[in-house]
C-alpha cells in the first residue's frame, strides 16, 4: 500500500475527528464544483446567470461553516439545554409549512417556507433537533429505554415528527426514522421491541405511498421506469442515461449533456448522475468512498466517546449523514424509488448544507473531547497509594489531569 494511503488510513483510525474535518471540507468543495457544472449550462440556455446557483451555494457554505464553528465550540451542557427548544421550534415549523400561503408547494410536495432571501426546509432542522433531544433524554435517564413505558416518549415524539415530515417527503421521513432507531439502539433500547415498531412504521409508510398520487407514481416508476419514460419514469430514465453515458472515466468535467434540461434536478437530488456522466464510474466510486470514510470516522468517534450522551449523539449524526447518502444514491442508481433527499454536503440546498455542517461540527466536537489527545482514558491500577496508572501519581498535588482539549495544548483545527 502506498505511504500516502497508509497515512490516511492511520489518520482515520487514530484521529477520526481530524479525518472528518478533511472529509467534510472535501465534500463541500467538490459539491461547489459539481453544482456549478450542473447548473451553469441550464442557466446559459435560459439566458440566466451561470454563476447564480453556485454563488448562492457558496454563501450557504459560508453560513454553514459559521454554524460548524458554533457547534465545535459548544459544551455538552449547551447541547442539552437547546434540545427542548429546538424540538418545539421544529414542530411549529413543520406544522407551518403545511399551511397554504406559508409553505411552498413544489412538484406535488410542500417542503419550504419562503423567508425572502432564503427558503427554509423545516424537515432539515427537525433532523438535528431530534438527535439533540434523544441524546440528552437518554443521558438524563439511561434506564428509561429498558421499559415500554420509558421508551414510549421517544417513540411518540419520533412518530409525530416523522408523520409531519411524511407530508413533505417520504425519503426524508425514512432518514429521520433510521437516525432515531440507531440512537435508541446505542442508548440501550431492546432491539426486538424496536423491530416491532419498525414493522408498524413500514405499514404506515405503505399507507403514505397509497394515499398520495405523486408517491404512487414514483413507486411505479421505480418498479419499471421505462414503462413511462416520458412521464413518471422520466427522471429515473434520464439518470440512467447520464450514468451510462459516463462510462469508466466520464465525458469530462463540464462536458455532460444530460444536465442541459434533460435531467431534472441535476444540481440537487440527481447530482450524483451528473458526477457519473462527467467523471464516470471512477468519480462515483471515489465519492462513495468519501461517504464510507465519513461513516467509519463518525462511528469511531461514537465508540470512543467518553459518556453516553456523546456516544448516542455521535451515532445519530453519523447515521443521519450515512442514511441520507444511501437513500440518495439508491434513488439515482435505481435501487430505491426517487425521493427528494439531497446528497449530503454535495447537492445544492441551503437548509441541508447548513444543518449538516452544524451536525459535522457536533461530531468533531465530540471526537475532540474524547480523543486520546484531549482526554486521556486512565486505567485504574492499584499502585499501593490508590493512585491511577498513567502518571497521575507522579503529580505532586495529586489532582487529576486537565481533560481539556490537548491537555493544555491547542486542539487540532482550532483555527477553524
């Protein structure tokens, strides 16, 4: 294995928080390039500004980096305090988006609230707020999940938010449910009991598909998109054409044709198809590898977290990104029905990018607080004087080590 690859694997294994920073920055930067490539041609054809969409995405990225820094500097106590307020605000916004005149309806679903300079998608905010609430509730009373009565509040809140999100998009609701499931499992909830809940949720999902015409069309298009290539199956068919046109190495960055008003949502939900056409199978595989590395780093941070709150929250945030990537990739490749779920950090979208960068900041925050560099785990060994091994008994004042980031040294990436 080349030395560079070995160093990267070592970084992922030993310093997952630092690896995560580079992965997220790489995905955001790559996303800006692909958003420009996918949006500039349609803009030119419609006599618009070819830089308009990517400029907005760059602004969203800057705002998101600000949110990342805020999350990076938050203390666990602060995360716990904002969780109840965040849940309340999310629920109110999810209800507001359903009100005609407040919520914006696009392609048969009502997802956004027009704030003038920015379209807010409440379901994106609900994801991270639910993660924060579940983590603080489990950390406050870990034994709650062991009983049906204790588990009930988590299931009710998740169910209510999921039902509200289903009105916006079924794929987003599935991501929300997957994140909550992972957090409850890590928190200690009985898997058998959760499996029963999942079965009931699947039945509700089938009902949600049956009652909405546009969801039925998407399901039928998923089963056989070529049966209606100019109608319900149009987006899926065009995505397949784009991926097939790219071949192993693609037609070249910026040279794709499908984005020129053939592939709907080429810069948002279907940006992976643009990647496949222009950068080929190699580009798609490398992008998927980046998400795989994100998942590995995130779950390693969860395993190393020094308390239950950090473990549950890190697992939830990682599952949020991983599940969203799986749903998007599956839809583009034809393994799952087409949904409105964007590709994390890459697709165009202000709400998604800002919230995910805030979530990434939380994940790196947890990693830094629990890493060997910032908070050494000392094994208790009877040294005859009741001291701990690792050097504390050599400290003349007998006080424990400073557990702040870096033991007094500057934490990695503190300049961000």
